[in-house]
C-alpha cells in the first residue's frame, strides 16, 4: 500500500452523539472503526451547557462532559479516534476513498457519515458573548430553563413558529421577531402561532443587540419600515433561522434535499451509494436531538455491519 494510505473496514466521519454511538457499535462488532472528529470534536453538544433531556443522567450533565463519556466508551472498545478533519471524498468503486486535511488517504469498505449540522446565527457580537447565558438555538433543549420568564424568538419559518409555540407553554410571553411582514412558515404553523394568545408577533423587526452583561436582560430591535428602535425585556433569546448541515464534501455524491440534508432510504441509514451510511443531524432536519442522533448512529453501524457481512468482508 502506498505511503500515506491506509485501509479500514469502517470509517466514521464526525464525533457527536451519532458518530460516537456508531463507533461503540462498530467497535463491539470488531469492525475496528477509525473515527475522525472534524473541527468540533463532540459536535454541537460541546457548545451546550446543561443537557437535561438525555435519558440516564438524572441530574443532567454538561454537554462537553457527556461527549467525553461517549468518546471514552467508544475508545474502550477499540475505536481509533483521530483529531483531524476529512476534507475530501471519492465514493466511486466498492472501496471508498477519503482524504484528511494533512493529505492521508483512507480507503474504507464502509463509511458512516455523522458530520452534523451547525445552527445559523445572526452574527451579533452580543449574541456570541451571551451564548449559553440566555442565548440559544434550541427551544426543546433549553426552554425548560426559562419557565415563567419572558423570551424572544427570531425567525419567520416553521422552526421559529414551532419554537415559539413550544416556549409559549412554558413562558408567560413569547415575542416572535419576524424580519418581513409575513411568515415563511407553513399555514398550519402560522395558525398555531396566531391561535396562541401569549405569542406576540413583531413584524418587520430585526435585532440590533442582545442586552445584558452576564446574562440576557433584553433585546434592542429596529422596525425596518419605520426605523424606530425599541427595547424588549426578555430573559431568553432563541435564534431559529435554520441550520446548515455539514455535508459540503458529499455534494455531487449523495442524494440530498435542497438545503443539503442527506436523504437516506426511508427507515434506514443507507444512502444512494452502497456502503455509505448517514446518521445524526446531517440527515435529520426535524428532530435534531442528541438522543435521536445517537439512535441513528446505532442504526448506521448495524447497517454497515450487515453490509460487510453480505459482501463477505467480515
């Protein structure tokens, strides 16, 4: 084999709950998986503070610590975890190729994709500074911490409408900030918003700044029609302007929807290319939870193992 090249039975790209769960299952099946963490080892959970909705952690756990547990468990069964990025793939032929940023070529009988997705942000300095101190991109994850407090949600699509209606069950008042004078959300989601008394929709509204030193205390907004600015006192600020799946390197190879989420065959993790399996948020724009990502990571490893058995490789 040429220098700077190696052959593996199972290559896992990504290291969130999906990647590490796939690694645990693949390692226990003696597939000797090699996992490349990508540029954010542990994935989105490493920028989350308290995780209270993952089963088994009765008192909750910090996101980074939870990902450490996942990693150690994967390594205990023999996963080779490498802190590098896969920057290119070639999915032709029965053996697939992937290249690391430093130029190593990996030849893999199976690939499990677990590259996740990244929340889109507004790009405000104050939003970044107060991340996890009242600023969040996931109401289902963090809404519970804001029970009984006023909050704001930014966005005009289904995600924003869904997050606002979810928060309205926990919070006395939810301010929904919509940049235009209409929703992009589906009719049914719009109706839910309009039928929820404690959601106040602010049309033509953009956020200028998240207010507060150590925690969110409010937001300063501008009406982009009248150019009037105002302040709204809130304790939580939820950005719901969508997620970007980290699937750029697979474009042109794998079937995806128009926003870049990989679309596996229904009920499986199988992509349109034999031996390549998609898991986690890279293929899930609906649930986006750690527990569902872990579930699909398990599925991908089982699908990969069955594929290798069918091909007589293991």
